[in-house]
C-alpha cells in the first residue's frame, strides 16, 4: 500500500534524533534504518517497529497488531508491531521506542543464522558399482 509523503515527512521529523536515520522504498512501503540496521517500516501510513523479547511487552499491553503483509496468511507475520498513535505524537517517546527497536534489530542481525540441514540426495550407483563381472 502507499505511504503518503506528508505522513512519511511527519514520522521522519519525529524520529530526527535517531542516529543515522535513513529510509528505503520497498514494495510500496518505506523501510526505516539507523545506520545499517533495519528497525522499522511504514506501510499504508502505519508505523511498525521491530519487536523482540526486550520490548514486545509494551506493544502487547496496548494490543497493538503485528505487521502482516498478507493478512490471510498468519504464518507470514514478521517481528514488527504497530506503534501507538500517542507514541508517534510524542517525539521524545517515539525516539525511545525506536532506539529499543534498533537494539532488538541489531542484536538479531549480529546473531549467527541457523543453517538448514542438508538433505542427502540419493545418488545413482556409479558405473563401476553397476558393472560387475
């Protein structure tokens, strides 16, 4: 969905104290970065921040919905939650929430990714193994 320029400008103004704040357009949405750390996104004029164990409680206390790019597929929900409107309106509070999301995203980025187990493929016997005299 689209992000109106006025809403984007307002959010960026509110977040101006976030170090290295920059944006990147992606699939009709806008990604929010602090230096190289992707910590939030704006989709359909709705602000979402990265959540994890250290900051998810405040979103759950307010029953804030998760970012779900495909609402009919709950399994596609990502670790981002909608930021409450009253937090967006208070620049100081918004920056606090943003910095917590940067910390969560940064920690997730620095963790080694789990490697998928390789599935052993059955190989056809070699020619030598098939030809027996």
